[in-house]
């Protein structure tokens, strides 16, 4: 069987690699020539433990190749970004562009699946687009929606073992999609319709966002009340039916910080809790930046010199290289702008170089800094000794103080 994956990013490439490992002939398509070149050389352009070896194996066996254009296949998967336009309005133009690119290749009996996070009704819109341009294919191809459900850093395991929700535009489309995913997914494949599957993805991440917002709101209250929020949550979670998440410096990434807006944009009057949770998590990053700036002013008044600041972490979560929607990146930028970029050491151990920030080794930054700002709970940071002589702002629970 041949499958074409439109998009070789953090989800498309790993999914294509896992499918290739299970014997499916894969063409991976990306508009970035560098990504295509690296993939064909067996070089992973993202950081994901264990994935490099699987990519090399798939390429060397001839099961996976990358291209800037699609090829005739038996199944086509849209795994492209869905960014915003205007005031957090979902932009499905990438999904539409990827769909238009494969329409000329579609033939009777083919499977078309959207994996990209999408507003409710997107699969139906793409169905009409396909049949408007290829009316002879109506009722002769299979169309479904199947959202990804993986945790960066553990993608290999979760792509295979996590349950999946699969919603076709009709029952036979659901059957065909389940038939494809069952080749490499060991988790249960749950049947539904395309609109419910779309909403399921948005619901999962909105639920997480609301739970994180509660933890972040607690951290704001505790800071004002002089209470250690880490101790408070640990104690509260001793209750058998309480499971409060850990606060952070905000919420980032391509899912939790984004997906709730897909609901609030279409259902603004009905999504009050979801909307407020987004506001709280966005505000937390602003609040963190203000705390850093205040600490800098206090230090300068007490020591009559500017402090050296170590901004520890840029990624949106621990131990990955993904900076998309990362609150740590926003906070670092805001702090640098407030002091004209002076005496700021930026640390991100999972990224070799950055086109905006000059990166510093985490041990060197910690040693030199007067003020240490822990933004992301990267594993290497946890080995650093607590230094009472430094001002330490811990927004992610490294020190739990």
C-alpha cells in the first residue's frame, strides 16, 4: 500500500516513519526543501528520542522518501498546520492548499484523511471541495478525520499504543480509515463521525488548558498570600478525588495553547470557561515577565549595578526543542526589550542555535547569573545546586521553593 503524507512536521514525519516501519510505502511531502533534503538523507529535522534510527532504517530500506510534490498513492493524509488569522480565528488555508495539491491524484477507492487540528465542519468542507473539482469521485472515495494524540518526547510509543478517534463522512469511510490505522496502531480505534472527531480533539486540549489555568490561577493567589503553591498542590492532591496539575509560566505548543480558540471562535457565547482559561494562561506569561522586571529593579537599587539574568528555557515544555507558542520565549523577549538586551543570558539546552537569541550553556549561565529565572523544567536544570546567594525565580517547579 502507498500513502502520501502532506506535511513532515512534528506529527506528519513521525507518523510517516511509523507507518513505513510497518510496511507501508510512504511519500512524505513538505514545502520546505531543506526538510525534504534532510529526510531523504535519513536526518531528522526535529528532536524526538529514538526517531532518528527509525528514519534511517525506513529510508535505507526504500520505504520512505520525501518530495516537494505529492505522488499517486492509495491514501492521503493532511498533516499541516492550522494557524490563526485576525483575532484568533482558525485558518484552514494550509489544509485546503494540501487538499488541492492531492485532488488531481485521487482515484476511485482512495482514502483521504485529515489529521490536522481543525474547526468543526472542516472535513465536510474539504469533502465538498474535492467533489466540486472531481464530481466523478462522489461516493467513490473514502474521507475521514483522525486527530493525532501524542506527547512530544514519547511519540514512538504513543503513536502505536494510544487509542485513536476516527470519524468518517459515512460508515464505510470510517471502516476504511480504521483499516489503514490498524496496520500500526495497537490502541483501540474508536468509531464516530467526522464532526464529533473534530470536536473531540478540541475538547481534549481545551480540558487540559482549563485544568492548567486552575493551577496557574492558584499560583497567582499563593504568590499574593505568601503560600508555597508547590506544597499546597502536593497536599491538596492527597485527597483521593483531587488531581491538580502543576503551574507554569503559561501554556504553549501547537495544541493546548491553540485548540481552545477553535471552539471560542465558533461558539463565543457558549464557551465562557474555555475563554477565561485562555485569558488566565496568557496572563500568567505576562505576570512572569513583570516579576522578572521587578526583581531586576530591586537588585539594581540594592547593589547599584545591573544584574546578570539567566533565562532558563525557551521550549513550550520540558526536554523538547519545540518553541511554538512557547510562553518562555515571550517572557524572554519581553524582559530583553525592557532592558535593551543587556546582561541577559538565554538558555535552551535542546536547541543548538537560534536566529534571534544568542544561546548560552546552562551551567555557565547559572554560574554567572545574579538572577536565575526557571521557565521550563528541563531535566538538566534539576541537577543544578540551589544557590542561596542568587535571586531565583522558579516558575516551573525546579526548586519547589
